[in-house]
């Protein structure tokens, strides 16, 4: 390596490190005898960008994404760069096909030929970041149904080691091709079935990271705070600071209004998710919230009753068309009408003065009641009216 090449390489890596100051985007390394690095080209997607996956024949499902996994450029600076040869490199991506990655590799070769014997890394990185989507004519909805075949083998992650790169053939102006695809093009996904979960998981993680970096104005206290100090209602995307929401949740849970943890925005009914409540309130208050939420939910279910024993009160799943109930916690077997010990086909032993306690609260009239429980009871008693005490 000549001193001029060495100096050019050092200056270029230093400049790139200052331009891309985040290790998540650019990372220089010196494995072995030759310096190298990795660049993550995160593409800027247009609004409402969708990817499409085929389910069966002509049926497709679409998912709207704000972020796609980056195109990864791994490079290694050869001793005679930039005076004679370009850096060795590989391109990998989860959602681009082998054909598309091969086209990108060829384009990087063309950029080198247009700027031969000059530092080329920044031009490569700028092209991948800003022009790759237009060059590949990627538009929404992006069909990813057949990016990988079912028999595709898992691609190993590329390391910046000498053995991972193919030497540039200056005479041919391109890398040696294997089965019409560039050997530097790497699909970084094991199978087609794993692609959609990988995209959704990456999109979710990047949305959370972007939320934490952004300033938001809380519509309760009217102060601007970073996303790390804010909470977003997942169903409506309205954002408030955690301090205001903590006070709001505390008051509602203390008063027993666990169904009232809704978005404060006018006419918005989005509910806070339990994980969000748990993050903001203390352990004791969350335990009360969890208990009341379960109780409130079970009360709305027609096939759930509580164990009549005051010391138990465990929810019991009831069978249809029967009055039999058995508590899984204390093994108490009871009648779902009178709440006493189960008595089979025998009529409920209820004093006349207690009928209103069991049926009156539901608004049953003394005649013409169509409730199944009342009907069952009256048929057992041979009556056609429900006496109230």
C-alpha cells in the first residue's frame, strides 16, 4: 500500500464517521490487515407506503409500513484503493430480490468506473440512501409475494473479512456471476414465511424509536416534551405526557372507573392498553386496576357467575341450558338461580320474600316474564306467574 492510498483511506473513513455520526448507520472496522466497515442505507418511504403479500391464488393482504429494513453495504478497502481498484463489497437486504440486489451491485460498479481512482464510498452510500428506490422503480403497493422461493437457503450474515469478498475484475468491470446473479448480492432472510413477521417487527421497533426522538405538545398541560416522556394511545395516536396521564389514571382507578381510562381528546373513545397503565401507575394501583377490569369484564358475560361463597368469589364458567355451577377454586357446587347448594331437578328453596332479591333487580314483572331462569323455575313449581314478596 502506498502512503498516498493509506492517507486517502484514513481521511475517507474519518470523513464518513463525521457525516454519519451514528453507529446504527455507519460503522468502521479494521478486521484483519485491511480496513473496512458497514453502512445501513435506511430508505425514506413515501406516506401510506404498503407492502403486499399473496395469501392464496388471487388473494392478497396489504400492510402499511413507515419503515423497511435497510440495504446493508459491507465494504473492505483493498491496499491499492483508490489509486487502482475499488473497495470489495457485498449488498444484503431482507426484502429485495436477488435480481434487484444484482442490479444495485452493477450500478455501484458503474459509479466506480465513472469516478475511477477517486474516493467512492460516499457516492455509493448516497446512491443507496437517496436513489435506490427510484432506480429499482419501487412503488406502493410493493408486492413481496415471491421474493424468496420456498426452498431458499438461509443466507449467512456477511462479515467484513477478506474471505467474504470476491476480487474486482477490472477487465470485466463486474464481479463473477453465479446463475445470473451477482455473488455479492445476499438475501438476508431464511424463508418467504419469515419475511412478513420480520418487516412488521422492524417497522414497530423503528416507529417506537422515532416516537422517542420527537417532540410532542401535551394537550393537557400544553407543554412540549420528548416522546420518551410521553404516552401515545395506540388506537387513535393521540399523544399526552406521562405525568398528566399518570394523574388521570390514578384518579380513575382509585374511583373504580377502570373502563374510563380513555383518551382525553374530545369525543375520542380509545382505551389505554393495560401495558401502558402498568408503566405509569404503581404496583398496588395496577393490581387494583387489573382486578376491577377483570371483574367488570366478567360481569358483561352471560356465561360467567361468581362463586356464592363470600370468602371465595371465584368466576365460574357456566354450561348452557343448565343451572349447575361448580367453583374450580373451592369446589363448591351450586344452583345458578338460588346460589344455594345444587339441588338437581328439585325446585329452588326460596322464601316468597326473597324472590325480589333474585329476580326483581332485573325488572321482571309478575306476569309474562320470558327470562329462561324464571321460566325454568316456574315450570318446576307448576306456576305461571312469579310471586314477589
